């Protein structure tokens, strides 16, 4: 007898099933419609190109769950549940159809049996995953996981679904005393054996089958309806979220039509939830509250108020409050300070660790910078220390507010060619100069960093590379202004620099600073500036490999390399600096626990170099502590901002640790090089 073969209150089992399905789907559709309406109100964002890249990203990050395996055990446990869901989708549809057509079933053939074996295996693996996460929440009390009733409820629900599913098949096998799938249905067979051992009568076995079948289907309907009103909405939304992930370079910030927006009196940045794009809303729907972003965030780890997870949840709750499930949307209100505190957005170093950590490819950083843009350009609200930064940009084209002639300080005593002079003397800079050597403000205006540029110039001269600098014509790329939120100032800088580069026919730019590197490489193309951009670590690594620079002097030191966020996470340059260190005779390279993609910020990005951090809450101190764990003699960096922050930490802590840029290390150890 099939579980729907009965009559209750005058209605057949099939009618009851139809009613349950109808009620469940009606409620589900209503909630989904509400969620869809909020999403559809989002601003346009063209994510409908480059389907090849999207497909690859979806295969890696959705189906293969790549983002989760950064923590292997946790990733595997989550993947068991996820893959189990995919397999169980077929089973669920089959069970519902069989309610109306009892003969309908997965066929007993090779494919059907293989499917059944996978289903049985995953029923056990899903249970293992659920127990693991319950254990992490209830016993371990893993700090990155929110101990919510919702999470316990859903894990218990999934566990019950797995048990009832096995009971459906197990009780049927025991009742009918036949198992057409044999060992393929191994977990169901074990369940059948277990219930048989309990000495249940035939009618009790039949009742068990009936009860487990109905309970299982009812719980599926409950589960489905619980998803869109809980954090488990990600089970539905993570697929489109991954499909519509950005295909542009990760380090590229979205260009804003600032002047157009002012003319049209349109909002700039993220002021209310109405300013969010549909893809932003999808991000808010997709947060699993797993806390991986928070666990990587340097601001959070150093005791600041910011947590990227909370940013997403605050925006989501704000959106839900203004778009309730029942009733009309309420008046839209500013996100800051109602839902997000200003201190949160100003604590972000723009290191992108949260973006890299998120398994469902949510981007909290985009939202933080969008809120900064609104605070700066519309409300004129920002930490007072940025006033001088903006003044510097306004008056002298750099956040240090230094005079243009100070840019040449580092080159004193070196015969470094300057573009304007070359041109005046009749040199065709477009064809005669291989690289524009762009020192950048953090190198040119910080006396400590002059040695980096000096060392690099020496290396280039030894390798006979034809390069020139802009000298007094060099101005800031605009990166700090952009990350602080002043898009207008950034665009002024970008246009000014592109004009200067055009004057000299610049095609290739060599940067010392990863921030300049990222801006020229990934952001200037949006303004018509297309160049081949090379970071000094890449060029030096190539020169060493080609033996144009020979490292012959011994340096018997343990060296730890600190990854710059804008070079590493933003642009995936991890190998070149390490290759250089490995080529230094006598040097032993060691790695910090947090390195490469998981490398931690120095604390300077996003304009925070110009702000004050409370003692005991400094990101650079935290990073230095991590470096000291591996007992290095030298801390190697490849970014002038990192150098400033690390030097500051070393001095404050009065450490004997040396901090050197890779260019300095090469200049010291190369043939005919200079030692410090
Ligand atoms: S970008 Fe870095 S500092 Fe900012 S929220 Fe993300 S992890 Fe935290
Ligand atoms: S934003 Fe991503 S990493 Fe952060 S809690 Fe949500 S799902 Fe996890």
C-alpha cells in the first residue's frame, strides 16, 4: 500500500498531498515575490556578459565549493551538506510525484542503483556535516559562528529529513521483505535490518513507512518556506550570486559619473538602500553568517568596531525593515547612522581580505566604499584627519601636501633621466624610454623610502634598462582619494596623469608602490589610460632570472616576506617577491601563518595611513606580532606603505628586526651593489 492510499476526513491521501503542496508553494511564492520586488528595485548593474568566465566561476565556486576549502575540514563538512542537497533534489521530486503516481520511482537499473547508492552515502555524509556544525556551535562555541536558534533549527531539520528519508526506504524493505536494489541501497538496508531487529509487526512497519513518508514530505515543505525568511536563503541565492560575480579585475573600483550625477541631482554612493544595485541586494540575501570574512578582517581582529559580516547583516536588516513581507514598503531612510555606524566604514583598510574569504563571493568592501563616497561627496562627513589629505590633493596633487620639487629628493646623486629634459634635448621618449619609473608619493615624500627608489634605480642602471622619471610632473595616482570615497578628486588626478603620460608617449609603467600599480593597471583603463604596468618585484625577478642582475653577495639571514594587499590579493603577485628572496645567497625564507591570499594588511590602505589608531588596537602591531612568531632577522616588504607601517611598529616596540624592501635587498646583494 502506498502512503497516499487512504481517506481522511473524506479526502483521499492524494488530495491531502495536493493541498499541502499548494499551501506550501503559495506561501513560498509569496515570500519569494516580495524578495524579488526588493531585488528588482535595485539599480542596474550589467552582469550579463562574459558567460565563459561566469560558467568557470560557477563550476569552481558553486559546484566545487572552492571558496570553502580554504579551511579543509569545515569546507568538507559544508560541502557534504551542499552536495547532498543536489543529490536529494532528484529524490524529493520523485517522492512528490510518487504521491500521485505510486508506480513512479527511480528505475532499478545500473543508473538508478548508482544514484541510490550515492543518495544513501550522502544521507550519512549530510548527517555527519550536521553533527559537525552542531558540535562547532554548541560544544566548541566557534567564535566565527553565530549561535542562533535558526541555525540549530535548520541543522536539526536537515538531520530529521535524512533520518525520515532512510526510514521511508528502510521500513518499506522490512515490510515488503524484499530489496530490489540489494547492496546499492546499503544505508536503507541497514535501516531495514535495524527496524526488523526491533521486532515490529507488519502493521507497525506499514505505519512507520506511512508516518516517515508524510513527515518527510511535510518537513520538505517547512524547509522550503523557512529558507527565504532566514539566513538559509543562501541555499537559493548563492547560485545566482556566484553566477553574477564580477568578471572585471578584483582590484578595480566601479567608475562613477560624478559630474553627471551632480548635474542630474542624483545620489552618489550608497546613502539609502534604494541606491544599492540588484547585485548588492543579492549579496545581502546570500550571506550565510559564516563569519569567515570577520575572522580575516584586520580591523575586526585589532579590536575595531568594524566587522564585514555585520556590515552585510546591517544592510540586509535595514532592507528587510523597509520592505516588510506584509504591508507596503516604508519610507526609505539613510543607512548611516541608523543601521551602520560611521566608525565602522572608517575602520576599513580596503585590504579585500573579506572578499577573498567569502565562500559565496559577497563583496562587503564595495558597500563600505560606496557608503564612504556618499559620506564624503554628498554629506561632507569624514574623519577630520582627511581634511588635510583632500587639501593636499586640491593644492599640490598629493595627499602629503608636499611641493613638487620634493619628488626629486630621492634621486639626488643619481644620474636619473627625467622625461621633460629628455624631450627638450630631442629624445623621442615614446620610443627611447622603455619604462616610466613612477616612484609614487609614499616613496618620494617619505625619507625612509628614498632608499627603495634609489636601490631600484641602481638595479635598473646595472641591468641597462632605459627608464625615465617624471620628476616634478609626477602627481599622485589618486588611489587614496578614491578609497577614502572622494571619487571626484580621484578622477581629476587620473585625467591629469593620463594627459602627462600621453605627452611622453608612455606605454610601460614601472611602479614601486602596489597601490599605484593597481590603479594604473586596473583603474586607469576606465579613463582611457591603457598601459603595460609592472611592479618592481616582477621586473627584478625577471632580471635576476635572466642574469641581467647577479646576486653574488651572501646575506645569511632569515627573511620573512609580508604580502602587500594591493600586490597580492588585489593582483595575485605572490611569486615574484619570493623568487627574489630565494635567489639571495645565504638567505633563508620563512612564511608567516597568514601569507599569500590570507596575508594580513599593514593597516595603511584605504587612506588609514593618515588616521590615528589607538595603542593596543593597531593593525601594524598585530601584523608584526605575526611576523615575529617565525623569528626572522629581516622583514621584507614590496610596498612603501607597508614599509612605513612596519617601520613605525618596529620603532614603537623597539625591536631589533630590520625592515627592507626587496629592491634594497637586491641592491645590497648584487654584483657591484651597495651594502647598507
Ligand atoms: S576590506 Fe579588509 S578591513 Fe575592510 S572590511 Fe574587508 S577585511 Fe575588513
Ligand atoms: S559575507 Fe560571506 S564570509 Fe562574511 S559572513 Fe557572510 S557569507 Fe560568510
